[in-house]
């Protein structure tokens, strides 16, 4: 450690890079960050009421003043790369700009100060919003009805697969298997497994697409459903979707569409019209709600009318201009979450869809596809395209060319940080060795895409000329390469 | 459209680079017969001003807490949110990143999650916490699935009916009713002897709620011992973890998995969501735990660093053999909870917890003195309690609403023999004046 400015308690900085001690390291006995004010009722005598159930020592939380809390979290916040800071081309994640009006809407006291057990008469605004959002999602997707309550995409998958199981059970046999292409998200097989289905993996064809003959071969009357992502995780439209759907339907199976990539389809394809029976939406991807460092999102599920009876509870109904809530149904799979799901996320998505309208959504899809194709065109040749087919909203390269210089995808990803970019998704889909999966989204302009592509091309040159520079990256961010093996081995999971 | 920065010139230049004539042609990989014949039938978009007016109009069709004196709780507790919490948690550096897959440029979120895990583990008295689940109810369901994995051939899950009814419903939906045994409570408490009768070799776990759905604080040591003696796991569920400011923590009675709902920690009730699923367990079960976990490590320069870890449990690696299907979680809610808990601190959480209990104790005493009200259960309660009225609960609640009081939750909704029982909640937001006025209006209604 040379030339480093040091202060004994860690409050000093090196430039503007703050080394921030933990909350616990900053704790000082007797400090408080809140003041409760005087009680107007007598203080309960804990010992008399709870006896031996009284906690013997106060919970060992840190003791800090408000200013400590403010500085701590402000300093930590600036150690993050974020969408608001720049380009965030994570494939499959649809990191588009998060409109501010949606945050303002979600924070309106008329929404935030409502309780789930208020009488339905007193929450007509909430119910109308939910009812209309269900309708709009149905219109966008061509599905007949929608539930809003799943808290995330994979929670939506679970909900959808539970409905599929309920549907087959109502026909006399829940069936035992689910077909899933090897290019699928890991959540697909994990969700199917919770519903007690055996997962049968379907190998993608040489063109990266679902091969109808492989589906035909695997298909029998024990198959409950096939789970398909379309466009698939290579960004390629599954042109045999309908053929595959017909094969599955002919044996009584259902088609589950993973809607993670709906941003490629709005205004062009309605999955309900081409054979999907169940699909989930990722409101935090397609409809611009913030990702929050991992959540909360929301994963509504749409179904065709044959599956509507199985939708989870509660259901919101409209009777003339009045909305009511039904909590009971003989056929429903039941509740999949408490209350009304991640309601504030629903408010944000509703706001987004209302602002864009039909035309805006279609334009968003068009510009997302334009951006992905532009990046693909600019980086082809410099990076290897394992599947050379036209793409929609994202494109997948790999590190085959750079492997010759001993450089791997992970190195390229880390080096991108030195150029000020968040790396793309790496090592996914699993069918591509060393995958680099780039999804720019529609909210980025040409000059940003150019800077990103220039950085990628510069890194490719570095791989040839100075591979060690890339292999030891990142050099400039807040932390250099982090030892993930040590973390897993030593398991220090709390202070 | 204002979220699309492209100029017409740029679009043309980009198309030229791509070698395409127009944007439409980029969609030619979609066979024509798949193209939707009709536009999306949701009408035109609107301006931000129009949108704001529309949203305000929607909120006007809601009545919110400020219009009422509210005594609603039942798993969604209203609390004062210090200004510092909402302001810090809405910093876009926390709001707009993805899951911190690239730790070198995500140390902020990662350190916050590490501190969240640390504070939650300390509060619950457990070895380890994950970085969040969706909600208390989904955490409870995933805990039951985890107990079945650990129990191998053990399949049965025992739960009392004083576990939140919506949590019970989520359990039934997720696990299926087969193997779920619901034991009716006795005087609002666990029927321990009945539970013990069911504790055979096929039991994977016993689930208990602490404090329970009726607000009662039960001593769990005995049931914990019996459960462990039978070789099963004890899962503890705490929808109001603020209670742990003054009450014994689940670690003290040796819970194997302790879950909870973190909505009380700085999040607005917001019609019930987003919630925050709290998930903690013992070290020996950490590899069976669902969800993201943040761990401490170093970078190549030896600087202390944080990263997501133990990911071989997770769906993106292990697919159908993963410990859970969870991917997106409630990270921003965990961030909010971390800021809230850091603000409260060691003394603050105790004081606030006691304030909630004191307000509820006062309300319980005052309401119990109203003619026509009795207390069906006589056990100690934290922030909630049940009253029995001499008129149907639904009518009483409606009459109270007419006087701008949301008097509580009608328990007849879930318990067919409790149509004259109301679950009443008090937090620091309920003043003495509000409570006194509830009592006097209730006196009129019941006379």
C-alpha cells in the first residue's frame, strides 16, 4: 500500500473512493438514530406480561446516529454500478431505463397507505388498477386471463406449472414429465421440479433452435407441458414454435411460454395466438420497473380460458363500475402469496404501460431489436458468433477467437469494467461455451452503443497484444478481481 | 416516445451498418403467420401530466390510513417510516442495479446485503440469514420444502391453525395438501398434546408462529424439544419481527429454520406489498437454504470484499436439483430493512417494540372494559389481540368504518366459529386518543 491516505477510523478517503467500515465497526454504545417521543399510555411491565419470554439482552444491532446512517449508506451506494450510471447490457435481464413517473406513482400516499384488509369499497382505486393491468397484459400477450400475484418471474413459473398440474389432474392424470430445451433458464427446470415433475431436457438443434423431431420423439401422454422461451436465450425466434405446440397439444400436453424475452415481441407477436397456453411476464424486465439490486420484481401469469378456473386467489371482479374481491373458488390452485403480491411493482408497470400505450410498446420493441442487431453487426468478426442466425432483442457471442490468446469470457467481462461498462451476461445460455450474451434494450442511443462496441473491439485487440492485461482485469474499479472461491470455502456470511 | 433516444438519422445510420432497409425487416425471422393481425388493443399512450392526473384520480377512489383510525394488522403492520429510511432507500444507486453478479462493481449492494444478513441473524438469534425471500409466507413454504429435503423420507409437515391463514394457504398451494396436517389450536394456543401425538417418524417439520396469529406470545421450548426428540425440524414463523426487540428470539428455543415478514422494517404497507421474506437457519443447514447469500472474501490485493456465494445451491447452476427456484428476490426491501434497523439500533428497537406492546396492552384493557366485549383468550399478547363482541363482527366492523375507524380484521373470514371475533392491532401509530375513541364508539355500537 503506497501513497495511500490513511485515517485511523477509516473515515478518510483516497480520492473519492471511500473504504467504508461496516455498521458494526462504527457502532458506539449509547448512540441512537431515532427518537420515539413521549408515550401517552403507561409502559407495559414486560416481566409481568411475558415472564421468562422476555429477551434477556437487547438485540445486538449497531448503535448509530442519523448522520452515521446517512453517510454509511450514501458511501456504499457510490460503490455500485447502476442503470442510472450507464449502459447495463445484461442478456436476458432487459435492463431498460426505469421511468421516474412510475416511482412517483408507487410512492403516492393514496396507494402506500392502503391496507390489504380494508373493505373492498375503500380500495376501489387499487382494485381498478389491478383489474386494468390484468386486462392490458392479456391484450399485449393474447392470453385470456391474468393473475398479478407472483412476486418474480420464477414465482410466476411455479404458479403456471401448478396450474398446469391442476388442469391435468382435473382431466384425471397430473402426468409426470415436463420437456425443457437445454437453452432454457435454470428457473424452468427448478420450478417444474417443485411441482413434482420429472424434467426431460430437449437438445437444441445445430441451428440453436428447438427441433420439432426431438420434441416429437420425447412427446407422450405422460408429458404435462413443454416450457419454451421465445425468442430463445440466443435471441433467435423459435420459428417452429407452432409446429412444436401442435405436437404437444396433439398428445394433450400444454405449452408454457417463458416471457422473459417479451421485449422482443410487443406489437408483433401475441403468444396466445400462436399456441402458448400459459405464460409469465417479468414486469421488472419488459415493463421497466427497477431491479433493486435483485428485486422486488413481479411475475404475473397469463392463461388461455381452459386454464382460467385454476388461476390463484384472490380474483378481482368488475360489476358495472364496482370492483370486488373473490377469495374462494373450488378449482383455483389457491393462494401463492400473501395479500396482493408486490402491489407497488404493479403500480409501476401499470404506469409504464399507460404512458406508452399500444404504439409506444411496439416502438420500444422495435428499437430494442434495432439496438441488438446493431451491436451484432458491429462486433461480428471481432467476436465469434456461435449461431449465425438473425436475432431479435439480444445477441450471443463467445470467446472462441480470444481463447487462442489464453483469454476467457470472464476476463473480457472484467476488462469491460475498466472501460466503464457493466459486462453482459456471461456463460449463459449453457449451450454456448464461454457465452457473452448482450441485451442493450431500447433506451440506449447510438453513441453509447458505439462506445461499448469500441471498448469490446479494443479489448479484443488487447487480447492479441497484451493478454495479461485482460486476464488480470479489472484494474480500475473499486475492487480488483474478487476471490469467489474463498468466499464459498470460508463461508463468512455475517458479522 | 421519451424513453427512446434514437433520432431518425441515427436509425438510418444503424440500419446501414446492419445492412437492413428498414426496422420492420429486422423482424423477418418471425414467420408471417405468427405476426399478430391486430394492434395491441389498449389505446394510446399519454403525457406525464395526464398520467399523474389519472393516477391521482385512482388514489382518490381509495381511502387510506390518514382518512381513518386504523387498527388493522394481521400480518401487515403499519409503522412510522423515518424520513432517512425512504430517502436513502430510494437512491437510484440502490434502486437501479441488477442482482450483484459482478462483485467488483457492486460492493455497495453486497455490503448492504451482508449487513442485512448480519442484523437479521442477530435479531433472530440464528446462525445465518439469506439475502431475502419474497414474503413471510413464501419463505415459510420454502422452509417446509427445505425440511422435507433434509428429512429425506420424512414427508409430513405439522402446522397449527394459529399460523396466519394466508401462510397456510400458500403452504397448501406450494406443497399440496397431501402431507400437511393442520392441528386446531386450544384457547388460541398450540394444542401441544395433540401435536405430540402426531410426531411420528414420518414428520419432517413442525411449524409454529411466534407471536401467533391471535397475537399470543407462546413459550416454544417444550414443543421444540418434542419436535427434536422425534427427529423433526422446528420451523418458526414471525410475521411481526419487531416483537423480537423485547421477546426471546427463535434461536433461544433452538428453532432449526426461522422465517419472518420484514414489511415492518421501513416498508410502506402499500396494500400488502412488496413484502420482505426473512429466512434464517443453522449453519449446518446452510447448503440446503434457498435464495441468494452474500459472503465476505478478499480481492487480489487482499482488500476485504463481498460477493454472492454458495451459488451451487441455486437454479442457474443446479437446475432441477436446486434448493429452490428463486432467482429475483426482494433485495431493495432488504436494503430498506437494513437502513431501518441501523437507524433503530440496539436501544431503538427495544423501545419501539415495547411501545407497540404498551399501546396494544392499553387498547386491550380499554376495549375489554366495553360492555358487550370479552377477551376469548387470556394469554400474553404482543401487538395484537382478539376481542369477542356481542354482535356479529362484520356488522361491528361496518359500524366502526362509518365512524372512520378500521376496527380490526373479522376472524370469521377464516374461522367459521369466530364470526363474532375481531383481531385488533396497535402500533406506535395508534395514539391514546384514537384508542379511547375506538372504545367509546364501540360502546355505542354494542349497546
